[in-house]
């Protein structure tokens, strides 16, 4: 099988299909191994944030947004754990907080904040008056949503908080924290969100660059 970079233009024009087939034959989709990239959160890092959040909420018996905000500043990974409990992407959290507080909490702000925390999880946040105000509002809205649990929706609808650990508000969260989530529920949650979804999205550009490099080599040969 001959590749385009091994032929001249006349050969390609005579039989373009065989060169298309040769290119597609060397394309690969790698999904079992991903680039580590910057900002990958290891389980010990995440667990540290979880334990900090569990401590400041007295075992998830109360969600004091002011106390949680102070913990977020000192232990930023708490912010990531809180978002994981909601099950939201950063832009979704910003959008809901904007709607709830009637103030502008841009997606750019929360994306930058989330990336900063994942890149430097052990470094306390340095906030300005404006950024502190936005983080406080994000935390306050998160606490309210987690406390209220799943509101009633139409029979043909599914609410995003209708999850094993947030369905009944604090009761569900406490149960998940104290007795553990049954494995079937854990697998179901994983199925809904797909494992490593957040990290895969965060390194999508790197994955794209790797695919482009493979494609480039098909056309132009090894560098």
C-alpha cells in the first residue's frame, strides 16, 4: 500500500481512492491511554479536599456557606469536591449561580478558577474583592441546591440532582458519606457521566494535537 507522500500528483489523480484508503488505514483512535497533561487531580488530592469539606460541615450535617467559603480559600480542592457533588461542569455552575443571584458570574471566571485550583491544589487562593464575592455566591448557591435535593419535575423529565447522593438533600449526602454508596449506584453514576470525563475534556486539545500528528505523518511521512 502506497501513501500520498510516496507518490506524485499524477499518480494520486489517477487513483485517489487507494490513497484515501491508505491514509485511513493508519489512523488510530487511542482511548485507553490519555495524556496526563496539567491539572490532573489524583485521588489523594481529591480525598484531601473531601475530608476538609466533611470536617467543615460536621460530617455533612450542615452546610454553612460562609464556613465552606473560608475552607475553599484555605483548601481550594474543596471547591472541586463541591462541584463534583453537584455533578455540574464549571460553566453550568456559573450559569445557575448567575440566574440565582442576578449577578454576572462569567464562565470564563469559573473556568480559570477551576483550572487554577487543579493546577495548584495545595496553594491557598489569593482573592480580590470581586473574585471573593463571586466565589461566595457560587458556594452559597451550591449549598442551597445540595440542601434542597431534587425538586418535583414532570413525569417525562429528569432533574440533574436526582442522583443517589443528592436526591434527598443532606439526608442523601450523609447516607453516602456514612454508610457508603452501593456499588451498583456508583457504577450507574459513572455510566451517566463516563469515567474521566472532566479530565478528558480538559486535555481534549492535547488529544487533538496527537491525532493531528498521526494524520500529518500519513500524508508527509516521518519527520
